C-alpha cells in the first residue's frame, strides 16, 4: 500500500517544475496587459518623434485646378498661361468682353521651411521628452509588476513551507500517539492519553489538508498576477532573508526612481511649450519652387508651362499679448509641477523609511522565531522524557508540540515577511528589477 501511495505521489506531483521568482517575473513582464499597453504607447511616441523630425524636410504639393471664366483679367491671364495670346487678343472689344475660357492648371511645388521661429526645433524636443517620459513610466510599471509578483510569490512560498511544517507536525503527532500507546501498554499512562493523542493526530492531519489547499490557492493567485497559466509548477523555498546595505538608501532612491525622473522631464516640457508658443511672434522664413502646366482641353495638359521660385519672410505680433500671456501660463504650470515634485521627493523618502522599518522588524521577528524554536524543541524533549518516566501528562507533551509547531510557522511567516519587506524596500528605491535579474 505504501509503495502504491509513493508511486501515486510521484506521478501526481513529481513532474512539477520548480519556478524561481525570476522565471515567474519574466512571464509576468511578457503577459501583463498594462505593460503591453505601455509598449504600444512607446511605439506611438517613437512615431511622433519621427513625425516631428519630418517637419525639417520640404513638403511636396501636387495640385490640379479647373476654372471657366469670362472675367476679363482672368480670361486674359488664362490664355496667357496657355501661351495662346495673339495680336487679335489685344482688341479692346475682346479684352473687355472675352468669351468664356476653360483652363486646367497642373501645379507641382516644393515648400521649404527655413526657420519658423524655432517651432520645429521645439516640437522635436517635445517629442523627445514625451518619449523619454513614456520609457521611464514603462520601467516603473515593470517595477510595480515585479513587486506584485514578489508578494504573490512570497504568499505561495509561505503556503508551501506551511505544508512542510504541517507534515512535520503530523509525523510528530503520530510519534506522540505511538509513545502514548507504548506507555499505556506498560501501565505508565492512562487510556485517555492515547485518545487525546489520536485526536491531536487527526487535527494535525486536518491542518495538513488545509495547508495543501492554501498552497493550491496561492499558486492560482500567483498565476492571476502573472496573467497566464504556469502549468504544473512549484515555487522555490526561501532559505534566508536577503541582506541589504542600509546606508544611502534615500540618496539611491532619489537617483534611481524612474517615476521621479519622469516628473523632472514633465517639468522640462513646459519650457518647450513656452518656446513653442513664443515662436508665433517670431519671424517665419520660408522658400518654395513651383512648376505649372496649363491646358484649355484636359487635365495635365501642357499648352503652356513655367516655373516660379520664391523666398519669403513674415512677422506678426499679437498686440493683445494673448500669445505672450499664454506662454507665461506654461511657466506658471512648470512652477506648480515643481512643487509637486518636491512633495514626491518627500514621499519617496518616507516610503524608503517605512520599507526599511518593515524590513528591520521582519528581520527581528525572524531571529526571535528561531530562538523560540530552539527553546520549544528543548521543552518538548524534556516533556517526552518526563512522560516516559510518569512525571508529565500527555497534554503537557502535546502543548509543547503545539508551541513548537507555532514557532516553526512563525519562523516561516517571519522569513517570508522579511523577504517581502526586502522587495518593498528595493521597489521604493527603484532597484527591484536589478535584484530579480541577479
């Protein structure tokens, strides 16, 4: 029977793949919907940058116009453009009362922006900044996902290690039952001790079953965070709480937080908005070249043809100061954002302090739990010896076992809490992705 059970266990659970937190995180980064959306936003930002740079290049225009007129000036100009003017066309009667004339004008042109008050340059810088902001926000989004994966993975590890503790507790309870039965047989214990031990075994078996179900639920929760099925898998046990250098944490956070850097870039946007607005009050220099075909009968005909080159400058100024005031409004918005940036810097410093405190508390709880395990193991050993000698009751042994089981569970919880606090600390510093990739 034991052989069959072992075979069934191997078939049912032996092929589960053990996934590290790095493996799970990689799958999460590939499947997370928010990250996919951010990547689309980045692609759009790159296209907008290409669009802004495209404004430096000439613009080609192709036009086809049809007119029919008997207005003297336009009728004469149409015949002239068609190169059909004769001496008879200068007859005053024909000049003043021309017959209606058709004209198909085909025009191809090249418009060249030489300098538009710095508008094109400002547009390019705006596109670069917007792309930089999107890329930084994408990194921070990945860090947020990494923290969620860390926490969900930690919950799964806690559930798995709780299963291990429950198995050990069941084995210990069965050993206590065997001890009670042996002691009862030699007349050193009461029958009630045997029944009490049996009840304790059943409770231990019930806790093991509950722990196994909790582990299954925790793995499903982890898959929910990842955004895809992970198949038949196990998480890796946590051995120790990672060590961290507690000096210079705030300085590192202020240097590494990508969301803070994105805010700095947003402040720079308003400088470019200011420049872009003022460009409307600066000289606009442009050039152009056009080639025209004119025909009286059909489009793209060439009864007459010619070209035109042009170079122009225009300069307008808003006497109502609307443009200037709108530009100044952007500077005020920049100052408002700078105040928010200061608040964000203070919030980041607080997040680091809180995460550090949580890490230190969890580390202290872990050390305390390990000391309690040592003490509980010694108490249990003494109680078992005393019980064999008839100097203690089975309830005393079971109480000592309960204390040991609780201490082991507290150690596991403290270990996972310390691990998760470490992840939150790294997240608050903006370095969690580096830790996972090690």
